[in-house]
C-alpha cells in the first residue's frame, strides 16, 4: 500500500455549501490526482498535481479547485456544491518505477449533496 | 485523445474456469502503459497488472496475465482458475509517457458462480 488516506470518508452536505476533501500520502510521491467515480463512467480525472503548487485540470474540472502546499497533501474543494457532484471521490498518487509508471489509490470518499 | 473501451458491462463465469476481460484502446502515442485494476464491493481500487507498450512479452502476475496485441490495440486481462473472490468490477486504464495520468474504461463487472 502506498499509504494514502482520505478524509472525510463520508460526507453529506447541502447544495450551495463549500466542501473540502483532503488526501494525505506518506510515500513522497511526486504526482497526485483526484478522480470521481460515477455509474457508467468509470473513473474520471478532475485535477492533478505534478509537484508542490503545480496543478492542472483534468477531464471534469468545472466546479472544482485544488491546492497542494505540501508534497503529502492534496486538497479538493467544491466551492458551491451541487447535486451533480454527488459521487465517490478517489485520490491517487503516481510514481515512475522500474516497471514503468505506477498509480496507487486511496480508499475513496463518498459525497452526497442534497 | 486517448480512449479505453471495455465492451463487456457484465460477465458471469463458473468457479475454476478461466476468464478473459476485453479492453481496447486508442492512442496516437508510441509510448504508453496499460493497467488493470480490481474494485471489489468494498470499493477500494487494487492494482493488478501493468504492460508497457515496448514490452515484448505479455505481463503476468500470479493468476493474472495481460494479453497484449499491439497491432489490434487490445490489452485483455486473463484470469486463470477463477475464484469466488475474483467477483468484482475490473477497470482497464492507460497512460502515456509524459502525461503521467490515467484514462479509464467504464469497467466490467465480473461475477464468479460456485
């Protein structure tokens, strides 16, 4: 295991409220990612980071922002949550190893927006 | 743009039989990686196997092997001697050199019957 934790693991919130999800890793991996998983869509990339303060948008970035002030932490913020953001959110870290690029996932956060 | 296609939404297999999960991909990159992940009902994403585009031999990890056919752009997962614990959702994914991020297929739900 790559030592990835996510907090909270479950959250219920109301439309229009801000929400921040935290991802913490202990492996000192350079790359970090946020995905959302919805039925019929697999995992889709929201944002990713290739270093401290270096982030970029993924496939479904609208309505989300991220920050990475330390190597070990990657925050995902929903500025004003909407019901369409109800999903399971996965954090992942990535590293280039001897067998190629490897990506490891956290346990996921189930977010419900009412 | 890269794309992963998994055409089997669900599969049912008898215990101890071998099973092949299909995955085709589309990319214009010469260097890329192909991955398979398992997601059991508990929700975590478990890395199974990796194949680099320049690897001449098919990757194997225990009961898992990846049938890589580069000309056909396919990367099928073969599970030998299936077990009840293999029942899960399986995702195929790919990365490209330099991008260090994954694109996922929609997944195949595998059910192993006793």
